[in-house]
C-alpha cells in the first residue's frame, strides 16, 4: 500500500465530510489547508462539530476517537486527522 497516496485519499474524504456533511458555510474543499486549524481561528468548528466529525470519521473509516482529550490532538488539522486514521486502518 502506498501510504502517501492513501493519505491523500483520506484527506480528500475528510474535506468532503467537512464541506458536504458538516456544511461549513462559504468553504470549498480546495480552500481547506491540510495544516490549517480546524477549530477556532481556522475553519471555526466548535464542540458540536467535533462530536459530529468524530461520529462521521467512525462511520466512514471505522476508526474511533476515544475521548475529547485524544480529539484535541487528532482534530488539530486535516493532516493530523488523516495520519491518525491511516495509522489505525493499517
């Protein structure tokens, strides 16, 4: 398995989740920076979005984010979340 290609695929799926499922206003997938913050200053996600995102990640990838403490690190950026998912899918 080509990890680089797999990571790109996961990142694209995550961006689709953010735009299509969480319905972030005024943002298209191409606008989302892989290293940009998802919460606060970044995309402006909040705690309700975190819960929904955790659910959607589990549904789409079969990967569980154990608790909000783990979520803080995992939800730092698209890259952090994709890395977390890829490591657990192996």
